[in-house]
C-alpha cells in the first residue's frame, strides 16, 4: 500500500544532477519530500470521507519516508509499527479480514462458543467518541471472561466483592443468541456483542489512495519550480 515518488537514474533527477551537482540534488529531494507530504495530507483527508469519524490511530497509520539527495525517492507508506497487522490493508484492497487481538483472546477462552471469527458490537455496547466499542468495556469483558492476555488482569472473587456496582459480563452456553451479555447491578440484561463464526469480508475498495497519484503529478512540478529557484538563487547569490 505504499505510494513512491522517485527521481531515478536516467530521468530528470539524473539530468539535473549533471547540470548542477549536489545543490540541485538537494532541491529535487526537497521537492519530493514536499510532494509526499501533500500526498499524505490527501490520504488522511480521504480517510475522513470514507470512514465515519476515523480515530487518530487510523489517520496516523501512514507516514512520509523522506528522500535524501542520494536516493531521490520519497514514499507515503504505513508506519513500520502497524504495517504488519493494520486493518487498512484489507479495507483498501478488499478480501477477508483476520481476527483482531480481542477476537483471538475470546476465541481461545470460549471454546464452547464455537469458532469465533468476528465480534460485532450490539445495541448495549458502550461506544467511544469515534463510534467504536470502547476499549474500557472491551477490557472489562476480557477480565470478566478470564480471557486477558495477562491473567493478573482477570476478574477475581475478591475484585467482584470490591466492585459490587459494576456490571458483570458473561457468555451463555445455550438458549440465547451467541454473544457477550451484560447484567447491571440492578439486574438489567442486555447483549453488548454478537459472536459470529463468519469471516468479515470487504468486497469494495474504499479508495483512500484514490487521487493520490494525481496530487503527486500536479504538486511535484510546482515544488520543483520553487526548490530549484531556491537552489539557483543560493548558488549564484540571486
């Protein structure tokens, strides 16, 4: 999902380098970096159009890999810290989505519930400011179901006594829709998430890279004109 901007040997970058040496190579590199920054801004803007209230984590999933005068190549790409697992790959290209970490923990713990391929928030789920199931409640669910990766974070008999007013969470073995249910301290019962054996599949390309190449095509000559003028002025004292 990377979008690269290059000035390769034999192209304009090499020609400019022969004309003016290191100063012009720096100018080309500056232009590539500025163009890549414009492309990144476009990608983030597109996310705001194709997603409903994208989280900062989603919008910051991409970065600019900066050009140097030696490489003459810049790229807009996923951050190394999230690239291997990030869901944006599937949402952009389409196809089946793998389990999230939360789904994997539940699948390992709740063997009686069958193969859990997706967990879908239900009407009684607590949502965050971005419309997603809140991390706080998901952690409460994992603790209540003894499914935390760190077993010390699981709910114990003692912690239940200390937090009598806190809602409890459970997965019924039969009789109800397979899911995670919440029982409040007042006895009200509601489903917070549905457990499904179906693999989520994205069939349509969301296109947050749509138009990125057009942005690069327009912006690169503009930035080149500016940075070359700056380099020439610096060289000749203009």
